[in-house]
């Protein structure tokens, strides 16, 4: 069967590549899978859309004009493909934010420039400040008691480390609040990127962080530590960030292919917001492009599965899953009929299958649904769990969740960095991932049975606690509540 399916898919790809129109005769289930794969591999639609998104619009910070342009582009493209119901779903933003200049330099015992960039949704320094430098090293959740006498008025190097029950994002936010209470001037976090590249994030800081938080090139941190080993160091920082707390709205984009069973839905999603040092290509332009193309493919083939396939393009993911949380609130009355939420947000790399985030009760059904993807090497199932993508609010709501599982490749190198640009994306990998997402959506939507029931609120909370994710859920939903 595996060889048979590969041959059919390749033949379909060659047929489509010739420019011939697809016949619209009724298709058997296996034939549909082959045609979905063939179209994904031959058309190049995801890659073409990604270039338009990244080169024409660029980085898409939540609440910005670029984010609005991306939402407009998605709706118009979906409508052009025949998904006439494509529409916006708005939600309120508590704040908008823009970064300005970020300048750092050593002033004593030597004069030297530093490569620095502000984290998102944190304040600036309100002009130039000069401070002594203190290094607290690596800290986990058991190291949140900071020495006030040492850090007051200082620029403090600290490396947040994950610990059991406390992911690094949670520790980072808690450390920022602890340092702010102690009177520190700024928090300096060594970047995990090579070649003096810098990192950014707002996770745990939206709607407003407590103090200036800067990414500092790892090479520069090593230099600072060498200086500190022999004598005191003073640095000057000048960071100009801007907050806007006036009323504002953001938008998700939603479209669907209606199924034959009323009230049952499979959601397929990705987030179109990104950071603006780069173009937001791998995070998560490729997910947006893959799901848009999956929608176009399924629509063009005239597929109408048992369950409605709802394509949702979220905004606000980078600030704490704002768009997916808003979707849950808007559609709360429908969640019992939401049979699965399928998310792509790990870059366009070699597909391995799907992560099901600790839901061992859906493993058997998932393997059955993914069986046709074995020919693409994408029928694997992982119980590995996380909460820092748009599946998180669905996991917390008890909905079965699936996130595309891919090889890491160089994703982490470019993640949230200036180098996250269109040229880093392999068009073949993006086409493969598009095929996998489209087939998974179709198979889940057309399966005779749903993968599993929705968990109760108590069961979902117990699952998160068992997985060590409850602290991250609280950081998303209750910022400041545990500090």
C-alpha cells in the first residue's frame, strides 16, 4: 500500500504540473488523499503566498498597520478562492506597543558598544541611564529572591532557566517583576542566538512589563563577564519604547468549508502576527501559508466532509495567545461540537506527524487518521506537550489538540530573530507540510467518529497539572496573579 500511495501521489503531482484541469467526478476517500497531496506538491501555492506576505508586508506586530494588512490580504485571498464566508472576528487589545531605539554601551572600565534589543511590551529607560552591572547568572523558579542591596539601580544580567512546573517564560516574567520590585534599572538576558543575533518576545509581559528587559548578544555577555571577573563595570542604556493604551481592536480571520453534519467542526489554525526584526517567515508565516493553501486545495477539489473544516488565522499569539483565547470566548457555546483543533507553528521542516499533548486517549484514533501519511513519513504520534502556541487555549478547554510535529532543523536559530526571513524557507518542505496539514484536516473532518470527547474543566486542569503546564496557563490567563 505504501508504494502504491507514493506512486499515485507522484503521478498526480506530474499531472497537475502539466497544467491540466482536475476532473470533477466523484472521488473515493483514498483518491481524495492522493489528489490533495499531488496539488500541494505541484502548485507551489503556499510558497507563493508566503513570499507575498513576507516581502510585501514584512513583520506583523500585533496591533500594527502590518498586522491589519495581513488580515486584509488573508480575507481577500480566501474569497478569491471561493471561500466567500471569509470574515474578521474582532477582539479588544489592552495595549499596543512599538519599539524604538535601543542603545547599549560599556562606559567603564573600557568604552565599547553592545548589541542590544528590547523585549516586547516592556517600557523603555525614559532617557539615557548609566548603571553598574551585576551578574546573577542562571536562575530558575527557586532563585526568584533577588538581593535588593546588590541590584538596586543596577543593570542586571540574568538567565531564566526552566524547572519542573515552571517553563522558562514563566521564570523570565517572575524574575522581571522581582527585579523591578528590588529597584533594578534593567534586566539583561543573554541571547541564545549565534553571531550576535538578538532575541525578542512578549510572552508573560503583555499588556505591560514591569521594567526594561533587553536581549544582549551572547558574545557581548561573555565579554561583560570577562570584565566583571577583574573589576566593576558600568554601562549606559537608552531604550525608547512606546505604549498606547487607547481602545483598539485586533482581528482573527475565519473561513470554512461546510460539512454534512451540523454542529461538528474541525479547526485548522496558525497565527499571522510576528515580530518585526525579521519577516516572520518561519514563525509563523509558513503555517499561515500552508493552511491558506490547504483551504484552497480542499475547496478546489469540491470536498465536503462530514464535519465542517474551519480555517482560523489568529493574531496576537506572540503576546500570550490573544487570538486563540478570543476565539474560545467567542465560540464557547460551540466547543462541545469542536472535535479537534489542528495547529501549525513550528516552521516548515521535515514532517514527522502530530503531537497530541498528553491526550493518550486519542492516540489510537490519531494513528488511524494519519495512516495515509505514512508515505510522507508523517504518520508519527507524540505525546509531548506544550502550552505556548495557539493550541494552548483549546487544550485548557478540553478540546483534542494536534500540532504539526516536524524536525527542528534551524528553526530555533532564526526564531524571533532578524534572520527569520523568506529565504530560510525550503519550498519543498513547505509543500510537504501543506500536504500533511490538508490531509489531516480532511481525514479528521471525514472520520466516522471524533477522536475523543471533550474533557471537563476539572479533567483539563488535571491534565495540565500532570503535564507541568499549569504555571504557563496561569501566566497566560492571569498575568501578575502568581507574583
